[in-house]
């Protein structure tokens, strides 16, 4: 009886510890953005931090008329498949959405401004895992 309780206790501890040990670390991607209206492009860094199964907290870091960090959430895969999300600018006055596809760890997609109930395409994004 004591062995059974000890074994069950050990299994419970392992069940709790294993998901913690296998939790993914934040993933950094780097690449380029293109802003269609002004025919501009620049470097981009995105940090995806796991927040659940196929969900992420994300921050985009880039320079466009000064340095910016937009933060939000994303759903999908960083390895293969669809990836989409929504971020806001620093003072939370503008909302942007992105959507695209990841193939072999490389993302290619489109970004949109979604402020004031309107959604318009603003450009493209390409990213891959940082080295």
C-alpha cells in the first residue's frame, strides 16, 4: 500500500514537471517588412513567447520614422502552417493584423491596419528564425 501511494505520488509529480520542462522558450525571428503606401522597407525582429497550445504573445521591433515595439498575440505554428495575429502600437491608438504561412520555419505574409473598424492592407512581412 505504501509503495502504491509512493508510486502515485511520483507519477503526479512527473505529470506536473514534464509540461514545465518541455515548455518552449521564446522564439526570435528576424526579417523584413515592406510598407506599400510609402514604398519603404526595413529590418524587423519578432519575439514569440508561448502562451498556450499554438498561441503566442508577440512583440515586433522595428524602425519606421523612429524605433517601435508593437505587442499583441498570435495563433498558429512557427514551424509549418498558418500564422496570424494582432498587435497594437506603443500608445495603443493603432491596431495591426498579420497573416501568412510558415514553410520550413520561414514566414511569408501580409500586414493590415485594423483601426477604427476598417481593415486595409499595409504591406508584407518575411521572417525566419534568428541565428
